[in-house]
């Protein structure tokens, strides 16, 4: 194989929970600076896929490649050092700690780089409300503000690849717009982004390419601008589904 | 005067309990790991200290310098080789693992030191006291209280102001989320248990100076530490200290009412707190 411009790729990625197989030979790739959406119904395996990339699930070494190096099954803190960070489903903030302490944990353990793209100041500029609330415990924040902390925390790890798992879930449309407005700014820094979404329109608009997953299989891979609603419906619900 | 004396003696007794409660506040209160061998480790370290002081003729201060690193190493190994294997959402596996360890330690100590009680000579420090207007205050208990206060303050600052403290609180709040933020929870937990047990190296020396020690004394120390942490409130480092004071004062006052009532008074206060303020005195919840 010649040099590929992939930042991250999976080959034949398989993941299971005990006897239950959740991912079936998933082939996926994302280039530097690309925004790739992963869509799919409830239980399709989207979160499982992101967790496998992050090192939170045991997978084979040569199932995940980062800059062509096999890294599957590495510990999460190793993946952070390589440049992968995640905004997990359900936000998963550190309860009992202040906004700023939540962010500082990421600063303390960030990927070691010469120049830090993301600083506390920059996060506060991106989400001014967080500066105002910096001393508040994270449980006291609204859902949208908590999501901002989760995104800020992931960015402060200085990622080259940001994994976002349903960052719009449970938020008001205005807040969703606010949060999605920062994605282009993140991509502009050269960071690649994988966005997992149930809202197909949102995912399509925010991404360069998209994958659709159904019951652990990739059923569609396309440029986001090319894909038709019929293609998506087919891939989303499975073959034989009639488009209304 | 009688009650003022009881109060002062209670605070001093609380200082001793606070030493045990500190490691417990860290492991049980913050990390949600139950270490049933906590009291047995104090006793083990005290017995090692007594034997070492007799064998090599060394005083309490050099002993502390030996026992604290030894205790920290024991704690680190305990976490790395035992507790990190069972760390999870609930406390039950750690309880079972350390329960086994507790029994094993008690048997081992009985084998080595027999059931005799021993104590340590401290060159007069163990019996020195100051007379303040008719109230006798032992120098050693004051020293213990001061040490407990400084350690509690230091550990609280460590938890809130340092990289390590933030990482530990993060890992305790959500181990997986901490890992995806770059923390290696196992390493952080191993250091935390090293600190928790390391403190017991100091407590062991104080224990041996202050009272007599026998291999079966561990469970009582464990109970006081547990009660103190629960009275004070889970997750709060100062909570363990406050809980220890409450326990010490209750016991001292109970003892003045009737010598047989002292220990029971402590347990009754514990039960009262559990029934009326189960989240503990210092908890924000
Ligand atoms: N811890 C687990 N143990 C066993 N099965 C699991 C576990 N987590 C997920 N699963 C199963 O794996 C499959 C994929 O789940 P996953 O959470 O990856 O889906 P998803 O696409 O993220 O769904 P959603 O849109 O609801 O978040 C589902 O069938 C789910 O029931
Ligand atoms: Mg999901």
C-alpha cells in the first residue's frame, strides 16, 4: 500500500459485549481536517464504534490504525497521547468538581505538543458562559452548558481527532445551533472530527463525508453533499424499506 | 471543669482517630474502596515499629522515617496487585478481597508476635504532660492532634489544588471518563492508596506509644475510622477529621457519665447521625 492520507482508519473492526457481537468488520477512514458523520438508528453500534477507537473496548491491534500504525486496543490514556479525544454520550462530566477543575484535568493530561492549540482562554472565548460559571459545580449547569464543558474538556486534550457522540441529544434547537457553530472553528485548526448523530439532516450539513451504520454493519459511505434521502433511508432502515 | 476536661480529652482522642480516618476518607470516602484490613495494617505497622525499636534501639522519629515509606509501599502494592483488579462501580469486590487480607494479616501477626500486648518506649514523651489550671494535657496526644490536623489540611489541599488530586477526584467520579481525558486511573489509584496506607505508618508509631498493641486490635480501629468517615460525610477529607472529633468527644463524655458507657456513646452518636443526617455532617448533599 502506498502512503495514505488517513489520520485514522479501521480495517475489519469487530467488537463484542460477551457473546453479543456489536460491530461486524467495519472499514472506516478519516483524513486530516475532515469532518465525517456517522449516522444510524438506536442501537446500531455508533457509540460502540467510538468507544472502540478510544480504547475503551478490547479490540485487535490491527483493527485500528492511527497514521498507519496499528493501535487497536491501546489504553485510553495512550490514545489521548496519540491525539484522540472524545465527547462521550451523556457528557460524563466529573461530578462534584467545578467547571474549571473539569477542564483542568484535561489540561493536566493533554497530548504533549510544542504549541497548544487550545487554552482555557480560548475555550472561554468559544463558550463565554463557561467563564462566568467556572467556579460552579458541573451538576448545577444546564444540559447545554454541560455539553460545552464536555466539548471544552475534549479540546483541551489537544486532539488531532475529536470524537463527538450525540452532542445534540436533549438540547434545545437554539443550543444545538450554538454548539454546532463551533465545529467549523474546530475543524479550521486542522483537527479531524467524527460526529455521531441521530439527526440525519444536522449530520449531513455539518460533515464532508458520512457513513451509515445498521446493526453493526456499515451500510453506506458517501460524500455528504452527494447523498440522497432515499440512499440514507435505505441504509438507515435496511434493504426493502419503502421510501415514503 | 469535669466536662471541660472531658471535652479536651475527647478532642485529643479524636486526634488519634483522625489519623486512621484520613486514609479511610481517601479510600472509602473518595475512591469508594472498602479496605477491611485498614485497622490490621495500623496494628501490623505498630508491631513492626515496636520490634524494630527493641531490636535496633531506635527512637520514634527514625522509626517514622522507616515505617512511612514501608507503609506507602504496602499500600501501593495492595492497590496495584489486588484492588486495581477489582476496581469497579461498587464496593463489594474490594470488601471481600480486603476481608480475606484482614484475616490473613491477623493470623500472620498472631504467629509472629503471639497474642501478648506490647507498647513502645518513647523516651519519656509518652508520659509527659502539661498542667493547665488543673487539667492535665498529655504531650503525646497534643502532638498526635497537631499531626492529624496538618495531615488533613495537607491532604485536602492536595486533593483540590494539585494535578494528582484533580486526577484522583476525576477517576473517582467517573473512571472511564477520566481515562478518556488522559488519566491512567490505575496509576492514580495506586498512588492514592500509597498515601492512605503511608499515613498509617505514622499512626502505627503513635498507636504504639499511646496504648498497648496486640494482633487482634485491628477491627476496633477499623470501626472507628469507618464511623468517623460516615459521620463526617463521604467524599470530604475534612469530614473524616470532624467525624473523628465527634466520635472522640462522644466517647470521652460517655466515659465521664459511666466508664462502661464510653465506647457505646460513640456508637450511639454514629447511629444517630446515620438516622438523621445519613449524608454526613460535612457533605454538601
Ligand atoms: N455494555 C453493553 N453490554 C452489552 N450490550 C451492549 C452494551 N452497550 C451496548 N450494547 C449493545 O450493543 C449494541 C450497540 O449499542 P450502541 O450503544 O453502540 O448503539 P448506538 O448506535 O450508540 O445507539 P444510540 O443511538 O441509542 O446511542 C446495542 O444492541 C446495545 O444493546
Ligand atoms: Mg450511542
